[in-house]
C-alpha cells in the first residue's frame, strides 16, 4: 500500500493558514458577522447547568429544557437591561443638557485649582503658572470633547436599535439551536477530524471552550463587583447625578490591567484635592483601593483556575486585542490566545503520534 506523502497529512493546515490571513484582513466584517453566534455559544454554555437541572431533576427532555432555560435567562437579562437603559438614557440626556453649565463649572474649578496651587507653592513663577494653566485647560477641553463624543456615540447606538434587535434575535435563535442540539453539533464537528486525532482534538477543543467561558465569566464577575462598588460610592457617598454612567465606565475600565478605573479615579481625586473637596478625594481613593484589593485578591483565583494564562501573556493579549479590534479586543485578545494555545497543544500531540 502506497504511503501518503507526509505533507498531505497536514493539508488541513494549508487550508487553515490562508483562512487565518483572510480573517485578519477582513476582521471587522468577520467580527460583525460572527458576533451573534459567538454570543450564542457563550450564553448556551452559561445556561447549560440550568438545562442539566431540568433534565436530571425534573425529567424534562432536552428541547423543552433548553427552551425554558433560555427564556428564563432572557427574562432576567431583559429586566436588567431595561433598568440600565431607563436610568442610563435619563442620565445621558441630563448630562447633555448640562454641558454648557458644566463648562462654566470646570472653568471655576480650574481657577480654584490654580489659586490653591499658588498658595501652596508661592515660589512658582508666573510663566510656570501660565504653562500649567494652559496644560490643564487643554486637558479639560479634551475631556469635554471626549464626553461629547461618547454621548453622540451612545445616541447613535440608540438610533441603531433596530439593527441591535436583529442581532439579538439571531443570537436568541442560535442559542436555542446550540443548546437543543449540543451533542449532534459536537459529534458532527468531531467526525470531520481523522479518527486517530479525534481524542486529542476533542480534549483541546473542550479545554479551549472551558477556558474561554471561564475567562468571560470571571471578567463579568469581577466587572460586576466594580460596578456594584462604584454605584454604591457614586450614588450614596459622592451623590453624583450621573452615578450609573460613571459606574458603567469604571466597570468597563476594570478590564484594563494595572490602572483600570484609576485612569478616571486618580486624576479626579487629585483635582478634588487641589480644589478643596477633601471628602471627595478620600472617597475616590478608598473606592480605588477597594477595587484594586478585591481584583488582585479574586482575579488569580477566578481567572487562573480557568485559563492558567500567565499575567504577562494576559497583558499582551489584552493590549494587542485593543490595538487590532478596538474596545472588543479586551475580550477578543485573550480568547485568541486561549485558542492558539489549545491549537498548539493539539499540534504537539499529533506530532508525537506521527
């Protein structure tokens, strides 16, 4: 029997590499097309324990168990999103209407800041004060411009809600089919792999999916802690009228390593200190310390147990993902690293068998 050339045994790699290159070139379109199905896989994995409960404890068949579990998850999620949207949209409109007034407030705060700074450091020359004033004024102007851009983006997102509804509908349907036919889909994929590689492929794919789900669950849990803490401090201690918007922004920034919410909290605390708001400074510092302590305490346990990715590699994956894919890269980067690591392990195993 004629032996197949060695390079033909890896012909599927020859197909995969061009696909990876094309995926990188058309990454924005591909990301948009795959988003609902990626979300469907995540949601299906998250409701799987509930489906198992209905099957094992209540003796439901797979199809009704998947449907009921999905409907329960959608109801809970819809309730949370509705509360966030109602309060968030109200705060966005309030912030937009108050921008002219806030601009005058910022000018007054800048003046107070430099008055206090000159009292603390009387030796500063007029030229130094002018340079500092120019720098800080530019910072505040840039910050106001960023706020305006964010508000416009949010309003544009609100206007595109019909498209969002279509994405949600596709996600809902895809989640149902994935949950209902989980075994069929899994067996169909595994049958495409040569028999001698099926065990290694199944192990690598299962590990990758488990680590990806674990990473996302961990990030959501850690961000939720930041969201809850931020909402508590902003609403009850600082009494900010935009407490929900600030809490959501801080929770999103929490995904960025090292600094995270400190990108907002620390400059805010310094400005509050020099403008005489000592109580606000202490509240912001305490909030930042609590967020850092909780994240550093819980993150190794939550993310490390699921992914096992070294912190340096995690930092690189997040930064590279942010550069290549924008804000979604905070999640896409680590997920790609997990998939590449699993694929590399699979290749090493099949090479040992060759």
